[in-house]
C-alpha cells in the first residue's frame, strides 16, 4: 500500500520553520511521506505568518493554489494568522482544518480524522496566562546541515505596530532538561550547527528563573555540535555581564541579529520600543568589543505612521553608522487591533520610495562589511550546491561563501580563504590549495 503524502508550506520566521519540521516529524512517524509543496499530495499544511498583511495574503493564495492542485486533498491552515484573526481565517472556504499557533500538536490527529470522513474543523484555542511551553521536538531537518531549536515562545512587549502578542500569547520557555534532550538528538543526527530561536528569544527563562545564557551554555557544550547561533534578539535585554559569559563559550557564532526597526528616536518612541539609538549604539559597541570581527544584522521598518522625511533621514543615517552586515528592509503594514493602525499613515508611493532608498543604504553597508572579510581564512560549514554548481556555505559570522570544487563537501566544516566579492557574499578557495 502506498504511503499518503503530506506537503508543508511555511511562511515567516525561523520559529515557524522549526514548528513545521516538528509537524513533519510527527507525520513521518505516523507513516506519511513528506513531499515538496509543488508535488501532488493528499495533505497540504500551510503554517502561516501574520507579521504583515502580505503574510496573510500569501496564506490565502497558497490555499487556493493547493485546492486547484488537489481538489480532494485535505488542506490545513494553522499558525499565527488564524490565531490573531480567527474570524477572518474561519471563513476561508478552501481550508478543511483551521487551527492556531497554540495547538499545532493536534494537527496530525485532525488530519487523520478528516481523512477518515470527519467534518470540517475550526479549532483555535485562546492563549492564557500561565500556559506551559508546548512540547515539540524534531531531529530531522530534511538534508539541512543547520538545525533550528525553538526554546522560547510568546511576547509581552506590545510594540504599537505588532500583532504577535495576540498570535503567540505570553512568554514561556522550554525547560532546560527538554533542551538538553533535543540537543543530544541533534548532535547524534550529525547536525554541526544549531540555531536557538524564539519569538522573543532574549526573554528566555524569565518564567523559569533562568536566562538565555543558561540555554546557550548548555548548547555550546553539547557533544557533536560545533556551532551555536542565536536567533533575533531584543537589544535592550542584553547586558555586559551576559556578553562576558558569552565570549567564553566554545562554538558561539559571532553573528548577532539585533532588532532595530528604526534609527530615529521619535519613531522608536511611537513604536513603543524599549530603547533609543543611544542605548542601541552602546550595546552594538559592547558586542563588537567582546567579539572582534562579529557581524551585526538587523531589521528596519520604513514608513511607520507619522514618519516624516527628517525622521526617515535620521533612520537611514543611523543604519549607515551601524554598518550592518545584513539588513532586512520592509514597509510598515497596518495590523487591525494595534495602536499604530489608527495613526496617520504614510502615503504608499512615498513608503515605496523610502524602502528603495533604504535598500540602497543597506546594500552599501553589506558591501563594506564584505570587503573587510576578503583575505581572511575562515571555517565554512558547507551546505549544498547552488544552481550553477558552486558549493555554498557560511562562516561563523554568517558570511556566505561560494566555492568551485568537484568533491563532496556537504555537512563538513572546512577552512577557506575569501578571495573576492560574489553576489551577496564572497568567493573562496580551500585553505592550502
């Protein structure tokens, strides 16, 4: 008897990616065969993102596409979109099963019930204070050399533009013993690098009397794991004491994604961010002092409500000053139910112009950073070949390296000299060749 096939389509952050892989593992254990979303399948799971309206749109588009692709298939919509906007999500006709971000662990059983003839299911459980961290683990990232490990969920910061506290609920952390168990599994499976991720990663442990450093130290001393990387961090929660402990850890990758959002203090205040540019500048300097040559990456929003041309210019100037190695630029997107949605909006054409200008600024910063990497010899975790047959991989500070080499390198950490700029990274040659 042929196995039933399940495809997963994931939108959004690394936490969503981890959760999709955890669901994939559960489906595989139940006897399903995992296929790519473009392939024919009996089940399609859309793990949604609702950070912007574009994410909601992509989820709807995916559901329509998969329904055309599989008229009689079982389509699941889960994740942040239905959790944040249950009334909207429940009316989407293409979805047979609609669940939120709280009960992904029940998706498999719901699918099995639907395949057995159960009625359409809408089950979006509300988040509540004191709820536990959802048990979830995976040891299979399907041919990837880098594994994600979700250790934190929820956010209580209530930035004025953000719907994520509604979508993800209160802060909760994965117990250290569960982290230890999953790290051991990943190390035994041969993953050379693990990325610790969370919705508000810097808040890890606040509900358990622990700190992010506790989880980080555990990961960095796990046999078989050579590298540990951190996901996105809220800068104001980082302290010099933490950095002093971090710089002693073997294998901690010197690349830190410090969420910025804007380089203008007035805009940050309207956003209800918990820092200003002065504090951000100090934290960035402390990281660069503790980890010489480290890469700082970030996110920058343009056209936040009320952003004047002068405020935009201040933001761009700060981004250039920080000289980020990589920056994700995006246009503010109103989310119903947030304070910013009621503020005066920036005209769309002007928002697009600012996004293009900021993109040029961050491209210049990335170019300058990459120039500093040329001539260095760095250990590269080689991942796979690109469309041109070049090997590609990443240094500890997340510089992407390309290499023309005939032999198999996937999953190996091998030193390379970075010789010239290429695309969004550097070309290299193996050290000693």
